[in-house]
């Protein structure tokens, strides 16, 4: 009996560690994907809702710290921008919660939020994938945000971001890539993303990362790193509050973090190898498949067919495995295509 229990425990530890590697890779590469995958998986496995949410948040916090440190080593975190985004999104989240509570009072919250969540995931996914595929025909994009001068950066950013940067309302803030943006524009974008995050009741990583690139003009690798920096704070506060209630299950969190310690650093490192347009394509595909998974889950709830919850989870996990596999293969291909470093010649 003891051996059997230990055998099951080891099996679960291995499964959680492997799942942690997968999610950590996506988290480090995209700056999102933690609770988006962990929480529904734990719910399907039979864990209580508070334990699933709390353990997912604790895992997100730990993984975001690991991934942020790697992005910091690569020079892909803009701390000043991150702090400003935290301030703006926090205010937006509070306003979004009021709207959500109002919908709850009139009995429309579940329907409106579900439809909005699917539409937003799918809409952002289509937009990012379409634009990435369209711009990919013109060639690769330089990943070196530190070495990129202002003229080069201006050529790489979207037209929407150029328009926002054109509003020279003081005070002006400099961001990585040699770009300058009005403080009020940054706070406005942060507030809008926080508003959506608070209204939908999600972490908002899939909203903030595209917003940093498409609306502010931050290079994609820096957008990922800065978004992860923000998640350190939001995930830390959320997991601490749940931990005070004893809802965090360390038997879940520890093996997940052990696996993600490797995956997050690999994912973060891959952002300096994979072309920016490829990153955007993978991100868009992940969001599109995520919207399908959420739609399937909501339909299952509406027609009272619990098996569709399992189908939804299978779609999410399958999408994660597909995209992470593509990231690894693309990174290995890029490494192999790089010219070998010449060996130093010995002096005679």
C-alpha cells in the first residue's frame, strides 16, 4: 500500500515537473501562459477551485521571477516602463471590477464575460498572426534592442505606435530601443489594458504584451521581458493573499517550479534567437487555439456536457505542446545557422 502511494506520488511529481517545463518555456517566450494552462488543468484533475487558482498564481509568481531574471540578463526588461504600466493597469483593473460587479448585479456577467473573452482572444490572435505573416515577407527583424538606434526602431514599430508616439505631450519618457513616448500615452495604454483585465477577471498577459508592442512601440523581446516584470508583482500579491488562507498546495507548486526553472530560461533565451515575426505568429496561434478552447468549455457548460471541459483542456495542452515544440525547433535551427566562432590562434 505504501509503495503504491509512493509510486503515485512520484508519478504526479514527474507529471507536474514535465508540465512545468512546458509552461515555463511558453511563459519565458511569450510573457503569458501560466495560470492560463495550470488552473484549468488542476480543476480537471479534481482539485478544489481555490487550491487550483491559488497554486496557479503561486506558480506564475515563481516562474515570472525566473523568466524575468533571464530577460534581465539579455537586456530585455525596461523597469521604468514596467513600473508605469503597473500603476496604470492597477487603476484600470479597479475600474474594470466595477463594471464586472454591475453586470453581476443584473445577471449578465457570465454571458458577457465569456463572449468578450473568446472574442478578445480570437481577435487579438487573428490580428497578430495576420500582421506578422504580412510583414514576414519583408525579411527578419533585429532582436538587439540595446544596439538598435532610434531610426531603426522607428522603422520596425507598427503605425499605431508611431501615431501614439507623435503626440508630444510632456513629460516625455525614453524607452528601450531609443524611442520617446509621452508619459500620458503610456499611462493611457496601461489603464486600457488594466480595464480589460479587471473586466474579464484574467491576469492580462495576453493583452499587455501586444499592447506594449503595437500601441507603445516596444520591441517584442523587451515587451515580453517587461510584461514578465509586471507579473512578478501581480502574481506575488495574489499568491500571498491566497497563501494567507492556506489555499496554496506546495505539493503542486514545488515540482511545477522545478520544471519551469529550466523551461522559463530556455523560453526567455529563445526570444533572442527566434525572429520577431515568428514570435508574433506563435503568439497569435496560441491565442487563437486558446479562444477555441474557451469557447468549447463555455458551450459544455451551457449544454451541461462536462466532457467538453476535458476536450477544452486537451486543446489548450495540445496547443502548448505544438507551439513550444515549434519554438524549440526554430531556436535549434537558428543556432545551427549561426557561423561558428573562430578559434583564437596560438602565438608562435
